[in-house]
C-alpha cells in the first residue's frame, strides 16, 4: 500500500453518484422536494446583541417557515387519512 506524499496530498475526483435505473422517478422526487422545500435551512440564530429568548423565537419562526411545505403535506395527508374512511363508511352504510 503506497501512502504517497503525506505533507502535500494529491486529491482525485470524488465518488460519483450511482446511475439510477429509474431516472424519471428520481427527477419527480427531486422536483417535489424542490417544490415543497425551496429554501435553505436557517442556521443563524440572530444578532449577538439580542436576548436568548428572542433569538430562539426568531430561529423557531424561521424553522417553521422552512418546514411549512412539509407541514402542509402532513396536514393534507391527515385530512385524507380521516376523510377517506369516513366517506367510505358513509357510502357503504347509507347507500342513499
């Protein structure tokens, strides 16, 4: 095993992503994720002169704004989880 020059290493290209057998599906997933979460994660807590509670509240509001797309998807999913069986039960039991 050759170590080469340790003080001045030579880096090659990084690993490549494996090819996908379903590029259409991968494109759809990435499109959905870009639609739901277009912004970068907020990592700043705020100016250093602010009190800790204000920084925390500011960070939490930025984090909720960052996650609003996923929160909407979860809310729609919960509505469907509750609504679909209820409507199915009404159609099966009532048959009006």
